């Protein structure tokens, strides 16, 4: 009965969904990909996975795709005969998936209509579906179970903010969770929460956080020089990267950068909005503040950006490389109440990291940084960001120390990939006997 009303609601929303999705896609310069989103995958794409067993990994956007990369590498090693398909909801997530080269095929995840999800699953015929983090799509999960395809929820987490909402609607989520073959949650807290919402205790495992399983490497001077040359960054500047920023943060970053340049003119800012389509609006803000800046997409071989300038990153998939040439990184989404973003990516480059007070989506990681790197890495507000930026810019020894401690967090918390692969191995080949 619940499923009936869910589908009734979906069909009622269809006349609004199509124009809304078309508007969002076209206004951001992206293709709508309606055929794929309604379950039609081109035959030439399906030919890339023909003749082999397939594992379908769903990662909604950029963060989930990056988190999945260690697992995808592990799948290649543990199950070398399998083809990998990655599905994404967002264009930016798909871009990251394509650039990673980790999959044999990248597709858009279908809208959760029974005919659409059935078409995708019948076209791909995966032996296993892996859904990254807590992406719960009732029709997709139900149809996979009907077809005898095991579904694993990987790297699952339930944030403080969302737990009460899930509990309130546990009557809706409970039957969906019981269709899942296994749930690998990040922490014991996440495991107890998903059980309270309705997942069967026998299917719940504590797998750890896949985001820790990234290789730790410090860029050599020659590599740093090559990156700076590619992005026209002055060779001898102190490079400050403000990554994954949201509306309301860029102004605070620019204010802090102004003080940095006033103290040390040989400084440089990489400003990377979380959503590249916001870059034109951020550019207007930079102009009003009187800084010189260059769009990444407009860089040419003869472009010369002086010290005190700004590189505005309006592309997808290049931020990780720029971390390697940075001296200090601020991870955005944390000065404003959006839940924060992942500080482990720059930490894997042994680069010191700062973030703001709003890290609800990364509470465990933020606590580890505070414990191992010192409480000052989590600045209380914009003034705190400015103070720490100026302090660390003048103290290279402390930056080196913070970089080592951040990398140590990754090295000391690794192992989630192996635990997830063990669960996947137990699910593969089970046929129609699920849960």
C-alpha cells in the first residue's frame, strides 16, 4: 500500500519534474539526458560491457563518486573479470566518474519510476548493485530484489540532522531497507541508527569510511612546478586554495586573502566554488572587491597571472591536482550551515587543512582532525579563518607538521575497502536467495 501511494505521488509529480529538470540542466549548460534518466541506454554504450559479469555502483554526485574510487580500484583487483558501471545523478558527478577512468561505462541514474529502473536493470543485468552512502530509491531497490540482484548500501551514514527525519518516516523506509541485502555503515553510531530506522540487524555491518582509503603522497618539487606552469600560478608564491565554497563564503575568503596579500604580496588564491555554474556570480564579487582574476577555462599558454591574483576554478575534476601545488587549503561548505565537505582529499596530499564550524556531515573526520592536528584547524568563524591563514602563511614548519598529522589520520584509519569487498564477495553469486 505504501508503495502504491509512493508511485502515485511520482506520477503526479511528472508534469513538474520534466520541465524543472530541463530548466536546471539547460540553465547550467548541461544536457538533460532524458533518455537515460527514463531508462534507455544506447546500444553502443551497452556493447562496452557485453559478455561479462557486471557490478553497478551508484554515486549520486562528486563527493560520493570520489568516495567510491578506492572501492572501484578494489573491485578491479578482487574481481578482475567483472565490468564496472557507474551511475550518477548530477552532471558534475558524471564528469568526475568519466575523468577517473575507473569504470567501463558511465550512465545517469534513472528517475525512480518502475518502468525506468526496470529498463536499466534489464539492460545492464548487474550481478551486484552497490549504492554509495544513504541513497534510498524504493522502486530501484525493490525491482533489483525482484530480479534476484543483491543490493549493498556502502559507506552508509546517518547524520545528526537527518536521523530524526528518518525516524519520523521509518514506516516508509523500513520495508525499503529490508529489501537491501547488506548495509555497510561507517561507524557503530551509523549502524545503530540505521537499525533503529528499520534495517535488519543481521544485514548491518560496520565497514568504516571509504574516504580514508586514498593513497597518501606528497608532491615532489618537480611535480609542483609542472602544476604551477599548467595553471599559470607564479612559481614562488604562497598558494592558498579555498575549495568547494558556497554562497556566503567567497566574500569571507576574499577578505582574508586581502589581509594576506597586504602582509605578503607574493601570495596567490585558488578559488573553487562547489558548483562551477556559480563561477560567473563569484567573478562579479571578485571584481567588486578589486582583485585581478582569471577563469580556469580561459587560461592559455601565454596567460600570465601575477602574484596577488586569483585563479577561479570553473571546471570539474581538477581540484585534486591543484591541492598538490597548494601550501594551505580551506575546505568550504563549513563557514555556512551546509554540513561541510571532505577535508581528507587535501590531507592525502600532505597539505594542511582548515575548515569552519559546520561539519555535521563529516563529524567523525572533523573530530579526528581536531584530535591529531589541533583544535585550531576548525576555525570558529570568518575572523578565525583570517587569523589562522595569516598565522600559518608565516610558519612553514607548522604547516609541514599539520600536513604530516593530516596524512596520519588517513593512514591510521584505512581498511574500509577490504571490509566492503569481503561483504561484496559474500553477496556475489547468491542468485535469487536474498536477505
